[in-house]
């Protein structure tokens, strides 16, 4: 496994973690607490941010020539073969966003807990022809 971005689809690439999304959610929860808008909302938002922060430490995303693999503490958690993918899209990539992708069996939403630039590069390299343009997501026709 290699943690450096590669431009060769025959190489495996493991993405570096990104802590932006969990930290922004935690800060938002703390802001709710400081402003005393809603204590329970502040607690729930902060706990969710803490959960995502822990996930960013224990999860890794690996791109192989044929699959996207989710690893948890060195154990394979889930494998998504590219041959089953129908579409993908990064939602709000400049902000800490979400990866949407659809397989033949079901759609998936994953928070971007990894380097978003490398994630997008690997998706374009390996399944770029399945990228869903913005128009198609907003216009159901």
C-alpha cells in the first residue's frame, strides 16, 4: 500500500486522513454551546463530530486497480468493486463534503474523512467515466 497519490491505475493508493469535517462539526457544536442556542443540540452535534474524528483515525480508504476498500484498524471492512459502480459524485468537495456513489445494489454516502484532492483524483482515474455531472443530479428528467 502506498500513501502517495499515483497517476497509474495499476497501483494501489491508500488515502491520507483529513480531519476537516470532524473538526468543523465539533467547532459548530461548541459554537452552539457557547451561544446557548440549544444545549442538547450542541451536545449531539459535538458527539457526532467526535465520532467522525475517531473514524478518521481508524478508517483508511484504499484504491486498488479493481476495488475501493475501506479498512478499519488494518482489517478489511468493506470492498466496493468498480465493475459494480453506476455513478459517483463529490458533494460539496471544497467544504468538508460527502462522497456519493451508486452501485448496482444500492447507493452509498460516505463523509469525506480523507484527503479530498487525492480522493477526487483517484475516482477520476479509476471510474472517471461514471462521474455524475451537477445537472443530472438536480434535474430528474
